[in-house]
C-alpha cells in the first residue's frame, strides 16, 4: 500500500479532470491546479458532467448480470460486491471534496503525489516542471500523464530524477481502467512501486512498462491498427463500415477503427497522422514487412474532408457515422 494521501493534478482537461475525480472517488484528498480563472470556467463543467456520468453508470450497473457487460465499470466497483448506495455516496463526496487552486505553491505545499496532465506541448511541460521543481516538498512523487512525450525529456527540469516517472491513463478511466506505469532511467524502484500501488488504490489495473517506449503499451498497439484501417479507406480499398465489420466480426472486438476514430475525434486522428508523417522512420520497417506503405497524404485528405464538413466525431453528432 502506498503512503500517498494528498494528490495534486496539474491540468483540468479531459483526462486531468477524470484522474482527479477518480482519485477523489477512491478517498484521496485531491486538488486540481489550474493556470487561470478561465481554466476554472472550463474545468468545473467537466467535473459537473463527471459526477452525473458516475451516478448514471452506478444506476445502470444495478441491472448488470455479468462483469463482461459493457455497462459494468471496473473503476467504480468490484463485481459481486457492488453497493449502489455506497457508490453514489462516494461519487457525491468526491465531487464536493475536489478543490480547485490557482496558486501553485499552495496547491503542492504538502502533496504526496503530483500528476502533470497538461497539453501535449513539450515547451509548456518543460516550463511547468521548471516552475514546479523548487516548490515541491522532498517527499513528493511526480508523474507525467503524457501520451506521446517520453518522461526522460523532462527529467532534469523536475529536479527529482529518482522520484519522477510516467503514469498514463486510457480515456473513460472509470470503465477502461488501465494505468501504464513507465519508469525513466533514473527512476528509483521504490518510486515505481509506490506509483504502481497508487494506481491500484484508485481502482486501476496497473501495467508496468519497465523501459521507455513511445506510445507505451496501448498506443503502440492501437495507432498502427488505426492507421491501417484508415489507409484501406483512403486508398479506395473499401469503406469505413466494411472495414469495421471485418475487424469486429473477425475478432469479436466491440469497435472497429472508424468507430474508435469517432470516439477520440477526427481532429485528434488528423494530428496522429500528421505526427507519423513527420517521423515515418518509426514505423517504416514494420510497414515494409507488411508490404503496406501508408499513404499519409490520402489519409489526411480523407480526414480533412470530414473535418471541413463539421463531422468531428461522436461529440459533434457525426463523424464517419451519425449519432
């Protein structure tokens, strides 16, 4: 069991707000540090919605008869030990107990763990870690939730190489409850173990990543899969619905690549393609073996057509599918 009690989440975006709410739901003292009054205005509605999401999920879980039912949320309760009223009380307490703070020094003054969950912009993260370093107590563990930037990029700026590593979550963490714990070269084993324990204490399934790897585990598998599906349609081989059916019916998976694109949003998809187009050397060896070089130009053109038409994905009501 970790010694972590007080948690600070830096950033109140989609994942930052989810991490904060889930930690509070599991009984931790949680503060979200935000950069401005405007950030509060953007974060509070996310927390309002998360409370409703948890309460709705708890109500839906009353009807579930199997832990593999898609309505079951592993981050909320154990199957077979589900007490709806107790879970509702935890969600209400989490919501009322979350603190929003603009003063960074005040926010982290007694923190056991700081979780950086800011925008995926290297310069902004570097500036944050540089500002944060002299403010942290000696005891504080520091993790980054970056999905694409390696933690070693910022080790020196953190000022605590032995107590710094990565803790990456999947979206919708109350049901897709995995946490990838990735060390960097100077991470102390005790720090790694403490973060693994913390992940388990907030009802995640902790997955150890013992050496740095861009994309961690999940995205290292997911992104080539998504790009392959996109390439089939961008090159006129087939259509989104047929590609999704091939994957779902052939493997038993719940979603195909285009359904996943609609969930993450087509702008995010476009950014992924653009990133990989700039660094093709990362995936070229694999693609040559598959004899399937990606047509990034065609992929971007396809996505841009949808984006320009306002079809941004599920959140906008339409992407590759209508909702």
